[in-house]
């Protein structure tokens, strides 16, 4: 009877800190020995279990003392959730209620069981977390809905802009055609020249007639001159010098002088000059008229210019070509339209990039494009604009800590956003912020730290980060002995 009682006490000592699953190992074998759990080849007398001296490499011989640094103590925590705590907390004289609410890790009587109290608090916290998650998930649904709206609005804008682009391209094509037409039209110098031609056309015709008349009269004179020439030549050859007629002699002498000088010149130069002028006038009024826009007309104009320059009527260098005002206006319109087309194209490209971008699970962060959150933490106010910048305000300063760089990393229970390129820190780096967003019912900054100078970490809450638990059983699952 006494032996059975002592065995029971001995077993109670041996199984202190042992989980129900492992109790089977804490029974002496036929030789009264204990085998270390992870390495059963190592055996010790059963009496050395929980003797406050570490014998087994895995610490399994000291489940209820602090002797093995790798030992683990099982707290039953009746009324709450069983747990293992590290051997170093065992018998340290402190009640570690968060881990071992039944106080079994300390000597009996030192730490009264508080599992009921702890359980209630933990359950309340869990309930609050569940409420937050449910409300957060509901708010997230709305964000996802809004993100879808923003997306479809973006697609609509791209569609409209594409139509606008087509219309602008058409207008550009028309404007280019108009400018091309006007560039082929006569320039202002041509118009002026033609106007002058029109004015002088009548006068030129008159002159043409006068020249013809002159030519005819000149021909008559020339004929008369030939006859007179012959008469005088005959007289010169046939007169009798013995008659000594002084008047005849003088007449013949004068005739000889005259015949040898001027008369020939008149014929050579004047007639040739008149023919040249007539040739130009003929050329200037071709069949199609002066307005005929042909290469021939250009050639003729050039010939006329050359002739006028040769006659010293025009200065040697031609006036630079000037475009008409309407042509210039048309070219300006082309340039304006080209810019407009380019602007619309850039706009469309930007929107298409935006549409392609990823914005977290179910595109949820797209709904926060224009959202900014402002909260005080420590000595500063922090404003976070999800797709903009983070600003730190206080102590008379307004500092840009970073600009959203598009990085969205989805973790198990949080989402990280990257903000870089903030204001340069005095004698330090360019400021940047690593933002961690966790599930919350509303957007809020809850903590800011500066682990390194001007490198910040900012914790936020937002429904955007509420993720439905993927494996709810794991959370509430029983604690398993891993030894
Ligand atoms: C300001 C703030 C601080 C930062 C110092 C660095 O005071 O932006 O967060 O550490 O500048 O000089």
C-alpha cells in the first residue's frame, strides 16, 4: 500500500511538465530505466527524470525543471488553451500567465490559476479581431467594387480618347492637304507680278502694235534707203568728173562718208533689239494665259526676270519667296493639330499603362488612388497619400518622406507598400518609407518608427489589407507536441 503511494508520488514528479501525448514515455522499463525520446539508445535510471540535472541531449529527461536549456514545459491550462513554454521560464519565481495561465510552471501555491480570466480576455480579443475582420472585409468589398468602377471608367476614357484621336488625325490630314494645296498656289511675289502683268497687258499690246508699225515703217525706210543707195551709187560711178560740177562732187563725197559709217549700225542693232522684245512678249502670253500654273510658266517668269535684270530694271538677286498669309495660317494649324494628336496619344498610353498595372489582390488599391490619411504619431503629423507621397509635419517642418513607387507586396496577414525618393536627409540618405498595411475597419496610421536615420517604417490599418483567413482550422487547432 505504501509502495503504491510512493510510486504514485514518484510518477507525479516524473510527469511534471509532460503533455498527455508524451506520458507514455515517462514509465520506467523492466530495468527501471528511462529512454531519451529523440535518442532512445541513451538510457538513464528513471529516478533521474526531473531531478534538476540535464542528461538527455533533447532535454526530454527534464520536462518539469529548468535544467535543460532546450527543454519544453507543458502547461495544461485547463479552461483555456494548452501550451508549451521554454524551460527557462520554469521555476523562475514569476507568473507567466500569458503563456501558462494555470501557474503550473511555478511551485504550487505561488501562481494561482487565472485561466478563466485569461480565457475570457483572449476570447474577447479574438471576437474583436473577428468583428474587425468581418467589418473590414465588408468595407473591402466596397473598395473592390469601387476599384472595378474606376477600371471601367478608365476603359471608357480610353475609348473616348481613341475616338478623339481618330477625329484629330482626320482634321490633321485635312489641314495637311490644305497646306499642301496652298503651298502649290502662287506665292505673293507671283500674285503681285501677275497683277502687274494684267495691268500692263493692254499697254503691252499697244506697244506690240507700235513695234509692228515701227518695223513696217523701218522696212519701208530701208527699201527707200536701198533705192537711194543705188541712185547715189550709180551717180557716184557714172558722173563725169571733167564737168567740174562742185555741187555734184560735194554730194558724192558726203554720200561716201555716210555709207561707210552709221547706216549699217542702225540695221544691226535696232532691228535686233526690237525682235528680242517681241520674242519675250510672245513668250509671256502663252496659249493658257499668264495664270496657267505650268512648269513652262515658271520658266517664262524666270526668263523674264533674267531679262529684266539684264535690262537693269530689277536688282540682280531675286526677292526671297514669301508664303501667303493663308498658307502660313494653314501650316500653323497643321502644327497645332500635330501637337494635339501627340498629346492625346500620350494620354491614351498613360491610361493603358494604368489599366495594365496591378494594384493588390482584386485590384483593391486602385480604389485608394485619390485617398490620403492623416494621423499624429509622436511629435509629428503623418499624411499618407496611397498613390502620392507621405509627408511628415511638425517642429516647424514639412518634410516629404517618400513617393509611392508602385511596389505592392502581399504577405500572409499584411500588405507592404514602397515609398521612395523623399527629401534628402541632412548628412544622411534620401528619405524612404516601408509601409505595412494590416486589416482595419478604416484607413489609419497607427505607428511610425525610424529604425535608421531617415529610413522609416509606418504601420497602417485599412480594409484594403483584410484577407479572409485561408485556413481557419489551423488557428483554433489543438496544440501538438513536437518533440
Ligand atoms: C527631421 C525629421 C526626422 C529626421 C531628421 C534628420 O527632423 O525628418 O525624422 O530624423 O530630420 O535630420
